[in-house]
C-alpha cells in the first residue's frame, strides 16, 4: 500500500559549467524543480521535474509544472491509496490531460520511495539488468566547425562512447562533415535537430546520409509522426524520435508508419517510469533499440535515468553524462562519475543510490512549497 501525505516542491538554480545551445535556444543556468514526497509510513522519496524554463522543447515549463502539481496533481494523489507506484500514472492520465513532466516528477519519486521501503535499488525495482552503462555526450551548437571539432576531440579523449552534435540550419552539414573528417569514421556520432527542419530540407539530410551517423534525432516538428515517415523513406540513416514520443501510443504509431527506427526515452518527457517501461517493452518486441536521453538533470534526475537505462533494451549509449560535465558541484553524494566511458548502476544501494546533500540544497533553494493532506 502506498498513501502519500506530504509533497514538498523546491526550486533551485544551478549554473551550467558552460552554456548549452540547441536549435531553439541557449541555457546557462538551469532552474530545477525537485520533489520530495512522504507516505503515511514515514518513508520518503525524491523526484526531479525536467521541465525547462521556457517552452522551447515541449509546451511544459518549470512554472506550468509547479502550477500543475500544486493545483491539480497534489490534491488528486494526497491521501489516496495505491497498491503500488504503477497505479499512479494511469490514475493521473484519467484525470489530467498532458502535463507529463509534472506528473513524472511525482510518479518517479513514488517509485524511488517504494524502492527505499523495500531496501532495494530503484534499478532492481524497475527490473533493470545492466550494471554498467555506456555513456554519451551531447554537445551544443558551437560558433564554428573548428570549435566543434575541438569539443568532439576532447569528448573522445575523455572516453565517451557516443557523441551527439546539436544542429540547426546554418550549423549542420558543413559542421558535421568537418567533424567527421577530423575524427575519422570510427567515432560513433549522431545529430539532434530539436525540430529545426521541415520536409523542404530533405536534401540536407540526404547529404548527411553519407557521413556515417548513428541516427538523426527529431529533425521535424516536436509533435509530428506523419512527416517523419515521409523523411525516413528518403534516408538510410535511422531517424530517432525524442520530442514526438510522449507515450507508448506514439511509439506504436512510429512503428506502424515508419516514422523512425530508434526511440530516445526520457522518463520525464513521457510521464514517468510506468510509461517508460511500456515504451521500452513495446520497442523491444518490435526490434526498435532505445536509449535514455537527458534534460540537463541534477544528480536526482540523473539517478532516475541511470536506473531506467539499466533495462535490457537500452542498447545504445545514453545522454547520461557524469555530474562534472554539467555542474561545478552536484547536489547529490556521491556525484555521478564516469570510468572508461561507463557509469556504474548502484544496484547495491537502496532507492536511487545517491543522497541529497541537504546543506547544499538548502543554500540553493529559491522557492519552496509544502503540500499536505
Ligand atoms: O533534445 O535531447 C535533447 C537538453 C535539453 C533539451 C533537449 C535535449 C537536451 C540534450 C542534453 O541533448 C542531454 C543531456 O542531458 O546531457
Ligand atoms: Mg533530443
């Protein structure tokens, strides 16, 4: 039985070590919402809401999520008894349309709390099997191909197993070709457009088809599955959908229409772990490999991504880089570290496997709201 009686929301501001630019904008400080929940047995769990400051990835933002959680989600779940965390997402879906990032933060905290109560790791509770995860690095849009080449070379030297280059019109084929020429064909490279193109740009992708890339991530509109199918027909390189896959139904449409051949699963984007597992299982059944994306999470969201990426069909390195790639100092102890291009899944520790540095958290909090039954 799982009955929540307290939800606390925290907003913290964490400056990124370097600004991160995607086709729709630049971020230099992350405004992050953390969620702490308690149940009637006194157990606690943590979650992170991945919604960014501006609605330039999906319609959600940290502010819409804060409103959604305080006004609609908390009143629905506080005091209600669930037989387990897997019942939370369907219940929220029945009652609230959209707002998946807000929903996910509570849902994932409930899974974490459940793992804590059972004194098993979150990865184990999710039925994860991989104990070391190949690690990828997502590199933002740079001023010139030369600057990008330097960044890629550094990432290769640091041991990353997959390198993702953000692209936009004006910083695409020439940039990626320059990188490919500089590092050779062996380095696993991919690109992510975050919706910057339309079907009129098919020729740019046809040129890029010759650069030996692992995949083209989300070239077209954030909510499209139809046009991606048309684009995929012209290309050998697999399309990977990120923004468009908001639930298992979208993954089904992707397979049915041929809109892509790989899925980036971000648990925060799809409403949490229950939805992520449904997408994972569906994709595995249809021979669609998946990997775990990132949203520049703190150590809490990262812990949840690590646990999810331990599932069997996460066969492609994720955007789950170590803490030091993002932050001067993370908010968890121990920080997330990479050895040999791999992150170790903390199967031997209860819950998410890291602890909040509560003194540090206290110093970073700019907004806090406690919701009780
Ligand atoms: O599209 O995958 C994306 C960051 C913010 C918003 C969207 C995306 C990203 C990343 C960062 O690529 C990946 C990471 O967390 O390292
Ligand atoms: Mg993406």
